[in-house]
C-alpha cells in the first residue's frame, strides 16, 4: 500500500510510514511552511496522535524532524484532531495529527495543518514534491524527544469551547452510553455529556486499537450497540472514530443515525443558512426550508474550499459536514448566548450535542426525532481490501460510455441521470440512487444508495456490492 494523500491527510501501512518516510514528510512540511512564509524559525508547531500502536513512534520521529528544521514542538499528546486544530489556531501554529482515523490498525497517517487551518490540495502537491526531492536525506531518529507538554492546555481549550454549547444540566433526564473503545475522544465525551447533566454509562473501553468507521458501522458494532441499549435502557449511545473528528450517535434501540442527518441537525442547532457537504450526503438535504446546500467532492479539503466559496459569495452563517457526520464551521455562530468561533475542521462533539439536544427539546426519542426529518433512506457499505488498480479499472469502464454503465447496472435498474462530481452517482428511472466511489484513504470500494424504504435500500445496497464483486471477479479472469 503506497503512501499517498487521500481525502484527509497522508495514509499508508504503518510499517511503510514509520522511520524515514515519516521523518521525510515532516521535514518536507516544515520546509514548506518556512519557505512559503507561513511559519518562521522558532515558531511553535503542535503535534498529537491517536492510540494506534505505531502512533507514538511516528509522532516522536516527526517531532524530531520538525525540531531539526528550527520549529518549536508543542506535544499535545492524545487529544482529538479538532482539539489539536483549535489549539493550533489559538497559538497561531501549524500542526500534525498522527492518525489513521477509522482505517484498520495496521495502517496509519498524518494530517497536516497550516497556522490558518487544514492544508489544501495545492499544499499537498507542494509537500509531496519536497518529500520526493529529499528522499534518502533525512535521518529517521527521535533525537529531540516529543517536545514541550501542552496536552492539558489543548484538551481544556476544547472542553471550554464545547461547554458553552448548552447550559450546565441541559440534558438532565437522559441516560447516554459512551462507547469508548480506543477513540482519543472517549474521556472528553464522557466529561462533557456529564457536564450537561445526562447520566453517562461508559462502555467498551479497549486498550488495543479498534477501527470504528462511523460512515459504515460494522454489523458487529451495531450488535453491541443494540445489546447495550437493551441492557442499560439507554436513550442514546455516542462515540467517535479513532481521532475524534467523526461522530457516532445510536438511538434508544442501538441503531446508528446517519452522519449526514447529524450534520443537518447540527446546522439547525447553529442556525446555519448555508451548508456545504459532499455529493455522498443525502439528496433530501436540498428540501430543507431555509437551508441552501452546496455540494462538493468527498474530503474535508473540498468542503473547506466550498465553505470559503460560500463566504466569498456573501453568506454569513456557513457550516459544513461530511456524510460521516464530521461537522465544520466557517463563520461565527451565537449559541447559548456565546459566540462560537469558526473551526473549519471536522468535529465530532458539535453534532453529538446537537442531536441529543434536538431530541430532548422535542421531547422525542432519538429514533422518532430522526424520522421527523423525513429524509430518503440512505445506506452505505464498502468492499475492503479492494485493490486500488481494480477500482480504477472499474471506474474507467463505467465512464467509458452509456452502454457500459447500462450493462453494469442491468441487474439493478436503468440509469436516468448521472453525477460525476466524485465517483459515479446514478439516479435510476424509478428514483432510487446508487453511487459507486473508490475510497480516497484505503484500498476500498464504497457504495452508497438511497430509496424510499429501508427494505428497498438494503436490497439496492446488496445488489450494488454484489455487482461490483462480480465485475471484479470477471475482470480478473
């Protein structure tokens, strides 16, 4: 698995990232910051990591490389990615988050932040070019330690930001499970939800890394959520992915709410009038009164660029979210009588708090509250360990002409319209939607569907995945 930039940061196998590659990319990033004038020698740079076994070693090597380039390293320990981003903005510092997010434990990655926020696609090209130029020239050693200890300050700043979302005690009466597994957000989530008055039940804490994909929750995870909901009589169960920038919210029955619904609820909580979200999010968003929707490709750099476009066009209440539920803010919002400053990076806490608040204020269960939005039923899943080369051949074939696409979809339905913003999103002649898209972070092929009922959506998703498998098997013969 080759190291490459995907939808959010650099990703690859842990063994391929450890040592020289991590030192080289950290060095390349530092030199890019310094030569572009975004940082000066002696400026601080923040760094944090998730709980993967490989993350401490990668973080130490990166920290040493940054220090050798003349930057002052602030070690923020194991805090969520949005907490690192917030602390970086507070310090006027660039940053690195060592994380593979939701992907398996044998893989890892690095997310890069300029002092003003996430790097964009042009930055990725420039950093990659420098990394290629200095290949073999950087010592992969942790000779400067990890840097100055700023973990408690970074964590507290993020907690203080989120405490202002609601009055203390606002969620009294709710019983909320916190699925802690190995997310760096596990203690912070429990602390905040308890601060808001809910009874917290800590669940499933793990000392080994468990990959949790909030956009494609595994059957095993759903079964655990359902068991906990019954056993503890929970009103909700909440969690996050490995680095705490994607939320997971399950209702009183243990059924996860869609991430795009969580993003929509967060927009309502904030009072946003412009929402920026990828093409993979639910098509029903455009029907929400008072909310203008701008669609982008998948990945936080594209959502951030879309939010900036919305600001440039004169919008003043701009938020963004991805289909995984990670919510970003581009403009200030007045919430609970206080001003919530922009944080244009994915955050898991805001949509979790918004969903719990929406249900509590409506005096509805989470399932009933979710149903009240009347969105089309949307499901998604993925084929793991699906070679990148095979995905590329499949997409090239589907884009090869209308006849190719029609033949591929023959077992499923007739195409009536196609969007090629990111992958192929096909509207069928009966109104159902099926979307094929290779993952930008891992060797996976993703399939997204929409239909009027759960049963129809499940059938469509199963047919879509089966059709992909059949094509791959035929193509390999």
